[in-house]
C-alpha cells in the first residue's frame, strides 16, 4: 500500500516508516519539521536503503495536502503529526488546539474528497485521565476533560473520529492509544531527540547518563505503588511501530470506530526503569526524590488483550532491550540529530 505518513520525521513516525518499508509498503512523508529534523529522514533512508518521498509542509496547509493527494495514489494515512509537550500545552493551549485540531480536520477533509478512508491515528493513554482501575481497558469510560490541553486535543480528535464513522461513509478508522513509548532503533542511528530539557522519564535518564544533565528528580516516592514511585507501561518504539503495520493489514470494519491500547500490559516503576537503565548501560544514574509532579497519576498500564485478539500484535521487546537501545542512540548521538 501507499501510505501517507504525517509527522514522519518525528520519533515514532521515523521508526514506523522502517516497519512499513520492511513490510512492502511505500511511504509519502509530510512533516513541517517543527519538532524534528530532516536528518532523521536521511538516516531513516540509510536504514531502509532507499530514497523516501518527503514533503516539508504543514498538515494545516490544505493546498499542500491537495497537491500531494492529487499527485500520489494514497491508500491509507497514518497521522502522527501533532504537538505533544504536556507542560507547554498548559501554557499556550491555543497553539495546541490550532496545530492538532486544524491539521486533523484539514487532513480528514482532503482524505474524504479523494475517497481515501483508511486512517490510523496516534492517540494516547492520556485520554483515560486518572483511570478508575488498572490495567486499563478500551471500554473504560473516557472523561469529558483531561487536565492538559495536549491530552484534550487527543480526546477531541477521537470524538471527531467517532462522529465521522457514524456517517456511514465507509471510513475505516483506528485510534491507537499509545502508553509510554521508549527505546530507539537497534542501529542507534535514530531515536528520540527532544528539542529542550526532556519532560519524559527515559530521555531525561539517558541525558543524565551521557552527562548532559546532572541528576534525575524522581517525582514522588509516596504513591501507593510497590516502591512508592509512579508506575507506567513502557513500550519499545519498534514494537509500537509494528502495531501500525498490523492495524493497516487488519483494517477496521467500515463505519465502526476502533480504539486499541498499545502497551505491554506490564507496569514498571520509576526506580525499576532507572535500575534497568543502569544495568543496560553500565552507568550509575544519580537521582534525588523530589515532590510529585502536578497532574501525575500513580499507575497507568494497559490491558493489551484487544491488540492481541484484533491485530494479532503484542509487544516482543523488554524494558532491558529498550534501555540498551536508548543508551546506544544517546551515547552515539549525545546532541541528538545536531551531532
Ligand atoms: P514527534 O514530535 O517526534 O513527532 C511529531 C512530528 O509531527 C514532528 O516531526 C513534527 O515536526 C510534526 N508536526 C507537528 N505538527 C505538524 C504540522 N502541523 N504539520 C506537519 N508536521 C507537523 O512526536 P512523537 O513522539 O513521534 O509522537 C507522534 C504522535 O504520537 C503525536 O501525535 C503524539 O501526540 C502521539 N503520542 C506520542 C507519545 C509519546 O510519548 N511520544 C505518546 C502518546 C501519543
Ligand atoms: C506524560 C504525559 C502524558 C503523555 C506521556 C507521553 C504528564 C503529566 N503526562 O506521561 O500526557 O501522554 O507523557 O508523552 O506530563 N518522572 C520522574 N522524573 C522525571 C520525569 C518523569 O520521576 O524527570 C516520572 C513521572 O512522575 C512518571 C514517570 O516518570 O511517574 C513517567 O513520566 P513521563 O515519562 O513524563 O510519562 P507520563 O507521566 O506517563
């Protein structure tokens, strides 16, 4: 299939392109490079051994989309493009509503007019808010509002997609609700490259390991968890990438909304992740216990049985694999794609 990959220069997009190509698909990438680098595309090309079709364009630009859809025969779309920094989204909500919502509406309108109805959308476990129980099932009631504007855009987009499938226009839509993506391609040549001080645990730990940051602050050790620190479902980005290929090859029933958790089903605490990273890298991670981070929850991990039964997908890689791969990427590229 010819797959349009929005946000294909980004962290998850670049890894997914490798899996798409390895499974016989062709890709057309659109990315405005607002949170990524052309170098990621160049390195992805090296991994897959072919030149990729890349448009440096904004998904909100309907004229650019129109040209791309007119020029290429597109069979399906994976929509990664979006802004994702939770803290920033609370400070500048309109930037997030503008970018994430307008790009999605523009994309859906152009898809509809070109009769391209197969979509895989990057959603997030953030749509569950503070879950009533773990592991979280897709059938959990979604809150009307989550605490940050980033998460709210995901919730609004999912609502929009649910409305779209009930128009009976043969849309085949899958929202993949990612838990916590970590790790990097096994080559160590592509990986997560935050433009600022990382907010998320794994990039923070790996930047401490490489000496760019002094020490990790562990946000709270008084949660009702096995060691008091927050528990999350860390999923290797290569496994996550494979879930997209599975979603395309087992498409949703037309006119039936499909949301699927993509996680390992296993919770790991902050201290367990730090231990696994130390083990994989051989580097000691200095840390201090700090206050809880506002908006954090104690535990969040997936019931991933639906992905197994519908997509025939389950995570293969371990936390140790992910730590080893993150370390390979970070140690070889201490400044990310900037060299
Ligand atoms: P990323 O920032 O690395 O990739 C997103 C890409 O989209 C970037 O390359 C950016 O330049 C591009 N982009 C943003 N707005 C655009 C626009 N208007 N037009 C064109 N390109 C645009 O992020 P990622 O980690 O690869 O995440 C991919 C998707 O998965 C996002 O939608 C994100 O919200 C979602 N997601 C990510 C995580 C995570 O922890 N990484 C978790 C859950 C969901
Ligand atoms: C965060 C976002 C979530 C988003 C997800 C993936 C918040 C409140 N939530 O989730 O909406 O979908 O990223 O992008 O930002 N931790 C530390 N020290 C650090 C960083 C993190 O102790 O420096 C802890 C956190 O308290 C948490 C765990 O590590 O217990 C994971 O944090 P993080 O990687 O930021 O992911 P989430 O909080 O799950």
